[in-house]
């Protein structure tokens, strides 16, 4: 597939998905675990900034939406960091990114956290 489409197109797809996802995450008032300039474009580690428990969101997403993402691999930051993978073509599809951000917005609202979900979603579509 990479040979057919070209490596530069594959890399551009991941970079674009990563940039849109980061913009949406920030629109929800969350942060990144590492600086944006140091990130790979196949995985985004999100910081909850202490607004909610990350493992609780990972379970919510799995149970309510049947979407699997990862928690932190480091015990000390498990409460505040979760990981969204977007390494495959399917994971980079706008509809899949929209599903995760929508679920995140719903979860945050259920936790009485004020979020602008419309703004976050528009950053994925534009």
C-alpha cells in the first residue's frame, strides 16, 4: 500500500491527522503529554491536566463506544494521561477521529466540565 500510494503521501496523512487531533484536544481544554514539536505522528498522548481520571475515560470509551485506546504505560502518570493511536489509515479517517473527540466531549460533559465540542469537531473537519 505504501509503495502504491507513496511514502510521502502516507507521512502527510499521519501528520494531517495528528495536527487535526491535537487542535481538537486543545479545543476541549486538554493538553499534550509531550511538546508538540517532539511528537510522532502516529500516537497522541493526551494530558487531562487533572480535570478527570484518564483510566475512567479509557473505560468509558471502551464500554459505551466500543473504541479501544491506551492508558499511560507509566504508573506515576496513569491518572492523567491517555494515548490515542492513529498509525493506520483507518485510524486516520476523519469519522474515526470525530468518534473519539465526540466521546471525549460527552465524557467531559458528564463530569460537569464545560467544553466547546462544536469547536473541537470543526477543527477535525476543516
